[in-house]
C-alpha cells in the first residue's frame, strides 16, 4: 500500500528502469518487437500515455510478466493522481 502523499510510479518509468535498461534494449527495439509505433512506447516511457489493456497484453508476453501487472501499475497511478481534492462524506440511508 502506498502512503497517501506519494504518487505511485508511472508504468512507463517501470518499463524503462526495470525492463529496458537492464535488458539493454531501446524503445525502438521494443516497439518493433511488439509491432507498435515507436511513438506509443516513447509516450508511455515519458508518462504521456497510459497502459491500455492491449499494451498490457503485449508487454506481458514480451517481458514475461502479466497484463494485470501493467494494468495494476496504471490503476494505482491513475487513482493517486485523481484523488478528490475535498473529502466526500458517506451517503447515509434515507429516513
């Protein structure tokens, strides 16, 4: 569980730091391997694009992970970034 004040790491940063760099691979090589535009991988790595279910499947197969791994990273990031700015009270049972 993440502390409330810390935004989870974007999945693109995880892709770069935990997979591409250790494997000695480039964004171009990954894009070609997956059969997707280089722009998709580049935008993901730069945090300008999120992981879609399709991309999650592709990354899972190529990197020996699961699609859930990538989608959970994305969901955690999105939830932290979009937390309501004000507290929302619980909805009470109607009287």
